[in-house]
């Protein structure tokens, strides 16, 4: 059985998280959702059972929604980070030669 890594390791923490610890936990949660998406999509691509594929697609979609939930929470908790993401987005468009919208 895998041991899941997260701020509480299966138990309530003996103290409340600081705001910065919560931000770090949310970032970790986003990474975990992306990892789950990768797993479910890889499983889907590795099997022939059509019913299982349908469910794995649904589950991966749910995880993508969770990414959006966590990103929204991150924006609330660390609004200054959005500027970094926008700068990276703009830089990527510039490198790829995509016109800004």
C-alpha cells in the first residue's frame, strides 16, 4: 500500500497551518491532481475494456476540474502568483509566434 505524502500524513496536524504552508499544500495538491490525470489517461490508453476506458476518461475529467478548483484557491491565497503565470503564458506565446488575444 502506498504511503501518500501530504501535510497531514493521514492525521490531523497538531497545529493549524500558516498561510504560507497552506499555499505550499495547495501547490502540492495541484501537482497531485496532474499526477492522477496522467495515471488515469495512461491506464485508459493501456487497456481494451471500453467500459473501463469511459470511466477512466470521466475520472480524469474530474481531476482536471479539481486542478481548476485548486488554482482558484491558490489565486485567493497568493494573488501575486498570477502575474508569474501570465508572464510565462505571454513568453510562451511570443516564443511560439502566437498572437496575443
